[in-house]
C-alpha cells in the first residue's frame, strides 16, 4: 500500500491526499502490527483469517477515500482474497466473496459518500471477478497441498527403502564375510564392485574398483596343469566380464610364494531385458582336496602295479594247468572259474592304472569302425550266451575314419560289457554302427534295468555305481564309463546316455570321421 502511494506521489506531485485516506493508511499499519504482536499460535487455527478479512474492508476504504489517481488500489484486494481462499476448506472461498462485497458496500457508508452508478457496478462485478480468483487460488492451493503430501509420502517410502537397503547391505556383507568361499561381483566392464574378505585375502588385497583382468604384480593364474600361465582371455575375471558362465573350473593361483588350487564358478547378472550387466564369481579353495586326490591316485597306482605282477603269474600258471591232458572235469571247472575271476581282477587293475596315470596315449590312424565294433561283439559273445542275453550287431557297409582303433575298442568293450551286465536273462543288447556325414556313430541299446535322471548325471563320475548295481551285486568298480568318456573326448567326440528305469539304456558314441589334429597324448577327465 505504501509503495503504491509513494510511487503515485512521485509520478503526480499534485496528488490530493485527504484526511480519510490518511486514517485508512493508519488502519493498514494497525493490521500490520496485529500480525506481528498478536500471539496467533495460542488462538484457534482459523483466527488468523480475521486479518485478510479486515484488510479487504480497509483496502476498500482507502480506494474510496483516495484521489482518482489511486483507484488502482482496488487491485490490492487480490492479496487478502488469495490469503482467504488458499485454505484447505471451501469456506475460505465464501469468506473471500463476502469480504469483497463488504469492501464495495461499507466504504461509501462509512465515509458518507453515498452510492452512484459506478458503485453499483463495482458491487456486482468485483465479487464475481475476485470470486473467480478465489476459486482459482483454492484449486491451486489444494493441488499444491496434494502434491506436497504425495512428495512427503514418497519421501517416507524412499527413506524406508534406504533404511531397508542399508540393512540388506549390512546383512549381505555379514553373510559374504561369514562364508569360507571367496565371492566377487563385477560389472559389465569387468570392474569389481563387491568382494568379501576371503576373496580379498586370496587374490591380492583390496579389489573393489579394480579390473579383475589385471592381476597384482607377482600374481599369476595357471590352468589345471600348473605349468603355463593362463592367457588374459582365459582368466575368470576376463571371462566374467565377457559374459561367459562356467562351473567348477580348476585354476591355480600363484602369489609368488605358493600355489593354491581354486574351483571357480561364475553366474551372470542380467537386467529385465536380458542384457548382460555383470557377474558374480565364487572361488572355493580346494588345495587340500586336490592334494588328497593326488595322494589317492598315487596310492592306487602303487597298489595296482604291485597287484599286476602276481596276477599275470597266476594267469600264466592257470593256463599251464588247463593245458594238462586228462584233467579231472571238476578241477578243470574250478580252474576255469579261478582264471575268469583273475582276468576280471587284472582288468580292474588295468582300469585303476589308467585312471591313476591321468593320461591316455592316442595313436590315430585310418581304420574301420564297423570292424572294431565287430571284434568287440565277437569278444563279448561268450559272456552274453552265458548270461542268456541276445547280442546283435547292426552295420551296413563300412564306417572308415581316422582314430585309434585299440582305444576305441576299449571304449566299446566297456559299453557292451555294461549293457550285458545290467540286462537280465532273456534280454537283448543291440549294437548299431553307421557313418553320418562327417561323423562316425556307435549306439549300444539294452533292455536292462535302466537309470533315473540323477544316476544319468553321475554315470560318468569315477567310482560311481547306480543303486540297482549295489542291490543286485553286479560286479564292477565304476570306472568303465569314466574311461570311455575320456577316450571319446580325446578323439574330439562326445558320448550321451538316455535311459528309462526298468526299460533299458542307450549309449551313443560319436566321433569325427576325419580329424588329423587329434593329439597323441591327452589327459583323462
């Protein structure tokens, strides 16, 4: 109000300021003082609305008492009207309209100026215009209030989520530091974002924020052979950043003073669209287990060597005894049984030596897989007849390729022997050989006891035997399939099993028909 008056006086020095106008300014000063001095906090919440209500009347008096140049003071009614309407209750709009009407009606009465034509127009139009302003102010105020409430509610949720996130982070940190496995999470660029104490202590101190493809100085990673350092692209951290998943892969970590063996596993992190966003790696220290397995293999090899010499001698003397003329039939039967069991024991010793040696010598050459399989079938015929099992060979033409016939016959012997052992009397074993495109395939199908899914998953594990083999006292050490798988894989091929419990099993062996790059020596799995 003062600013408008002073500005008008500057622009129009001849402004006529009468006594009633001066007194109206005093009323404005009193309202301003009331705002500052009255203890509104002790009064009801809506008591403060008396200030804008009276302000409307005082503004009307100032406008009525002022010079014609100060009629613009009527625009100041917008401020108290907005104050009254900007309330959460609709009654504020009604108060604003009533105050506007009084600001047009009371001043002529109080000042005794009477009503003329413009006064009646003002009494009608002013409440309508300012009422619209009041409604707009009420709507805007309520919208802002609702928005503030939503923001406060969202702020509370964000705070709750932040607290919950901090709690989960502390829990995750405690869990990770509790487990004995080294765990590390990397982003899509291979940079470590999270690692537990075990990982940091095993792999070179603090790793968070470091590229895992960059090993610390003096720190080397080796493969299972412990001889040649792994190239960068084959190291676990690089492979994880590249989006490659792997399970239980053996690596050796050398910190400059000693080597430790770790079983490395990696699982990928993907977003909602399936895109690679990082990976989590786990490293289990298996040094003690590897050392124990090595000691076991050395023990098995030593014992097997000690057993092979006397077994060979026993078999030799058995043959000499069976060659005697006029041998008593009972004694001949006893010697035959003893020889068969000694041969079985010698075969078991050979398997143990193969596993313990850890290497198979592969000498590939051009050969016919049909002929190799036919020899295996002929060798197994006596066993099949004694067990009352029908053994069939299905082969048409030839299946020539480049492979080690002796080693492959050893693998097929194992498959046929297993099929006969696990097929009850009256059953059938069918061996099929064919050449398809660039591959040679041999399939051995039986009508035996079969295996369940769990047993199929473990079938190629060394020393594993199915539950029905133990319950039916079927002889064996659980090494045949493990050796067979190693032979096939060292020929760059693969072997699969399919089976239904009680219906039989099918073993399928597949190798490349021509592979001149097959290594001459390969490590067993």
